[in-house]
C-alpha cells in the first residue's frame, strides 16, 4: 500500500506550488549571494596571481547544494510529483553555508588589483620614510638587510594582499638590486626592490604589483616606473632618537 509521503507520489498542485516558490526563492537568494565567489574563483584560476581574499568555501559548497536542490524541486513540480525531502534539506543547508560564509562587505574592493597595489604603495612609503630617517640620523642608508626587513615588518599590516593561483598568500618581501637600473626576473607581486648607492648617501625603492594578473612595476601618474628615493641632506636636522617604551 502506497502513501502520499512516498517519493514520486502526487500531492495537491497548490501545495506543490507553494513549496516550490518558497524553496526556489531561497535557492535563488543563495545563488545570487554566491555569484561574486564564483566570479573571483574563475578569475583567479585563469591567471598566475590575483589580489584579495580567497573565495568563501561555505558559499561555494552551499550554492552547489542549492542548485541541485532547486533543479530537483523544479523537475518534480513540472512532472506533477512531490519533491523529496533531501532536496528541501539541501537548500536549507545551503542557507546555513551562506550564513557561515560571513559578511562579504568590502570583499569586491579588497579583491581589486587597484586596492592591492595601493596597499603595497602604502607599505613602501612607510619603509621609505623609515629609511630616510635612518639616512638622516647616520649620514648613510642602512646596508644591513635586517634593518630593512624590520622596517618592512613594521609597515606591513597583513600578508594576504596578493595570492597565487592556488590561493596561497604571498607575504610582502624585500629584495636587493645589484644596480639602480637592474631589471630582475622573475617578478613576484608584493616585492619591494631596494638599492643603496655605493657611497651610502642615497637609496631607491621600487615596487612590484599586479597588472591584469601579471606582475608589473608600479607606475606613477605619468605611467612611468614609480621609484621612491632617499638622499642624505646635511642641511636638515637629524631626527630625534626613538623613545624607549615606558615601563609600568
């Protein structure tokens, strides 16, 4: 003896319509929310590097569950059959995945190359300012890599500005140029290239960002390679010594 609750059994048309409208609407909402994650995933997979946070996995998984559930419910509606409980459950789970994915506010801007390059430039300017202070304090730019590395560490707020195709974060790093006009290869986004003149009274700092998914030297307003320079000026007063933190 069969019952209406069995899979494939017919139920009243009005009930099937109400069920379909509710759950297809929920599935559509999940798909809309997850669209930016899929766009970012496809964008990242088609180039060697990209900017910003990785796609939110709960939304990707949830959107697949929502799509499968919605297709099944729609098929059952068109064929006049009652939908299976698992299809409705899949859509409910997809909503839970959307909630677990968190608030995506600001992700679009965070994932733009312009925002990543601007973040790199801000870090480079902080390093440049720190080295200018060292230059004016001692009459020559530091040649000890640890001094530059410490300045970079103090200037870097986060390490997920740039990522690889595999979504591994690229920490900002500092490398040395053998000559001021050297063009090292390969380029990696998030790299600061420093050069100190042989006499020590000047230095330059260049930055490698992203342009259409490819590493590129950051340009200035005229489209030329952006170079931050420091030059010792004996007419300027030396900066005051750093104050030691007060002990409680």
